[in-house]
C-alpha cells in the first residue's frame, strides 16, 4: 500500500500533534510532535512505558481533549476547529470509549447505562431499549440487563461498557487498557470479543501494557516520551491461523 | 423539548434514588409552601364567611357611634351619643329613609334570661321599628316591632333562633313569656337565622323596643346609643355624612380643632377595614414565606453544589458519551426545579391538611378553602426558586472539562 493512498483513506490523521501541560514554570510534553494515520478497520495497539503519553493520545483521538499544537483530522474534519457542540456530537456518534476503570453510571442498571449515549441522539425510549438490549446480547449479557454495576463482576462490567461504546455503531472503538483491571481468563474473553468485533469490520484502537495482547493486534505503535518510537505492522495471529 | 422530557425523567430517577435526602433538601420549600397554603386557606375561608355576613348591611347604611379617644378614656371622660342626638338627626337631616337607635346594655354585660327552670345569658338590646329595614333582617315567624310597641314601651321582644335552643322554648314560642333581667317579656316573633361567625352564633340575641330598653336601663339621661340609618340616595351619601357631622359637632359643643367624639361609618368601610386586615395578614405571611423560600432555595443550591461535586465523574462519563454542555446544564437545572416542585407539591398537600384540620378542630370555623391562585403561585414560586438557585450548580456542572471530570476521584 503506497503512503499517499493510505493517507487518503485514513480516518484518523495526526500531523505534528503536541499536547503540553504547563505546571508552574515547567512544561510537560505529554505528546510531542506525533504524526500518524490510522485507516478504517485497523486493529491498533498503543504501547509504551507509563507516562509516555498513551492516554493523552487516546483522549485526543476520542475528542475528550484537544491538541495544543498540530492538527488532528477525523474523517476529513479538523477537530481543532470544531465547536464544543460539534465535539460532543462527534463523541456521541463517531467514538466509542472503553476505560480501564469501566466508568459505568453507578446508579443506572446495565440497560440504562447502554441506553445513555442514545439519549443524546434524541432517540425514543422504545428504540433505545431495543438497540441497547441487542448490544448487551452481543456482549453476552442478555440476562443481566437489570443488574446495577455493583451487582456485576469486573469482566461483566467491562462488557457493559463495551456494549455502551458499541450501541451507537461508532466509527472507532477506543479502549484505554480495557483489561488492566481484569484477570487473565476474563482478559481472554474480552480479547476474543474485540477480535470478533474487528472481524465484523470495527476499527479498534487499544492501549495495553501486555505484550501478548499487543501481539493480538495488526499494528503496534510504541510511544516514548510523547513521540512515536516504533510503528509496526504484523499479521494477527488468529487471522494467520484462519489463512492456513 | 425531547431533552427536557429526558431531563425530567432522569431528575425524577435521581430524586427517587436519594429519597430521604431529597425530602430533607426540599424541606425549606415544603414548610414555606405549607404555611402559605395553610394560612391562605384559613384566611380565605374567614373572608368568604365575613363578607357573606356583611352583605346583610346594605351599601347605603350608615352607623353613627360615640368615640372616646384613649387619652379621654383615661381621664374618665366618655363620649356619648344621646337620644336627643338621634332625634336631631331624624328631624334636621334630609335624605334619610330609615333611622333606628340601638341601645346595648351600658355595662356591656349580657342580659340574664330565663324560661321555666332554664336560665341563660344573651345579647339584649333595644331598637326602633326601622331596624329591620336598615339591617334587612326580618322575623321568620310572628310580627315585627311596631311603633306602638316603642311608644307604649311594651314588654315584647323578638328573639334569635339560638334563644329557643338555650331556653328550651316550645317550637312555636310566639306568645310565650320569659324573663329578661327582672321583667317578664312576651315573644312576638322569631328572627331569620344568621348562622355563625368565628364560631360564635349570630342568633343568640333578644331584641326589644327601644323605649322599653331605655326604661329597663333606668337612668335614661346618660345612656350611650348607636344610630343606624339608611340614606335614600346613594349619590348623596357623602353629603349626608357631612351634614350629620356638622350637626353633631355643633350639638356636642366642639370647637374648631377639637376632634370628633363620634364616628360615622358606611357599611363599605366596615367591609373594607375587615378586608384590609385580611390583606395585611396575607401580605405578612407571604413575606415570611418569601424569606423561607429563599432559605429553602439556598438549601437546595447547597445540596446541588455538593451533588455536582459528588457526581463529577458521572458528569465526565456523560460528556464522554456525547452530552453537550446544554444537556448537562438542563439535567441539573431540571433536577433542582423538580426538587422544588416536589417540595411544593408536598407543601400544598400538607398546607391543605393543616388548614382543613384547623377548620374542623375550631368549632364553627368556616371550611378551609384554597383558591387556585394560591396553588399556582406556590408552584410558580417553587419552580422559580429551583431555577434561581439551581442555575449556579448546573452551570458549574456543565462547564466541567470532560478529562478533569473523568479523572476526579
Ligand atoms: N492534567 C495533566 N496535567 C499535567 N500533566 C499531565 C496531565 N495529564 C497527563 N499529564 C502528564 O502527561 C504525561 C503523559 O500522561 P499519560 O496519562 O498520557 O500517560 P500514559 O502513557 O497513559 O501512562 P499510563 O500507562 O501510566 O497510563 C505524564 O507525564 C503525565 O504526568
Ligand atoms: Mg494511561
């Protein structure tokens, strides 16, 4: 694939993106000149040492944060020029975010959690319910829809969070250490779910510390001190198995 | 509109989730609205009853009574309105269709009445034959007082219905004799029932001819009477008042600069002064309640601010899911307004209950009545308090940065 063709089809395009925090007279370069293209249906792992800027980058991709310098073009639109309202709309429609600490609404049951993003689309309750139920079934929680987050296991909570991220059919699924709080067996289950989603055509970007999870992905980007130190493409293990 | 409805839904869920705290939060509103509704319901009930009572007095009725300023009363100099004063008014002033003296017991004590073994006390007073016309109150059975009764000082009387009950008179008491103080008096008629006012019967009275009453009072010279009269032509009422005033001042030997030692009141003034009292009470209560609503509002603002801090992370999550600033603002604002409205609703119910309870516990008290405007006002005020005191916490919530909010521990 030629460089230009890839850039043209990129859904995410970073050009010299920097994110600086000013702490008194000290400047922290959380991101320091990142250039990056990510195309549709890619399965990307972002790795790097703690404090290397992974979360900062995810937050910018997810439009929760904006670059201090450089440009971030999402699906052909420059995020730097978007209004507050437009950003909220992009977060609602284009992005599905999964967090390490689940971030479920504590007083809402699984179904209400999953329905919440659809509220901001002006969707009627019956429609919201139908979509949310389907999303929960998709992650294997069809029988837990009326459970509150504190009545669910860690793995189940993360499934609810994934269902919530997916229910609006976002262009990009972002996951910042989605398995960081889970044991190895549950991690395995979540990764199988991600693999399936990717097979169905979902674009996935994931931050991880674990090498074998990174090895799951088609592309691994390594950050060091806010810069891209390595950008490596590989064939997904399972995809390889399927080809044989 | 859609977001408004969604916000109402989520606000109600949140209020329910914090049931007890929500009640405590809106306690200020509950108490404020409760007191306004309770007081308004009682005052309105009273006012409706009193106005009905005053309707008996035609608008062209004048009442003249003596008036002793407090300073003079301390010196023991009491003003009087005498029989001669009345006669003067009757003879000298034109434009009066009916005029009657009213002579109450000078000591203010009630008269002792007795029939067979029954004894009781009652308001005993003497009136002229015109009294019925002036007060548009007539005998239900029997006959009215006649001029003859007055001139001959007959020992006859008209009684209110309550007297029949108190003395256990026969159902048809006309022609019966009973004792009034030390005289035997024949019943010639029973007056129309007037009902109760402030729990007091308006039908416990014995009415006798003015002449008879004067004779029974003994020393006739110093008697202080009241005069009630009907003005023929409403248009000339002010003129009649002015002329009576001039006449009485002259007759009482008042010099220019001396204050009147009498009062001339129209029935309208009576109603007005009563309604003025009612309005003052209502205004005072509304003022107090206004203060308590502000206090309640501050309570709500305080809790909402705490709630925003408490739910910072939740706000971050909602923003990550695509909530706009407006969505968050609306959600918290509606939550404050709903808290106030729920408080207002509880307050209205409790206030009505208190008013109804007061009305039943106090004997003869008019039934509580809550006018629609009081309910609307309470609701409007509650909502207003919610908006005013909810806007700061809501704005604070909506301005949160999503990343900071998500990172909040
Ligand atoms: N709000 C902030 N204010 C100041 N500095 C910040 C802020 N957020 C992040 N940083 C700094 O930016 C750098 C990158 O942080 P980031 O959270 O992106 O790291 P990370 O790669 O996700 O680390 P980890 O693996 O521990 O999650 C860090 O040095 C951090 O201290
Ligand atoms: Mg991180």
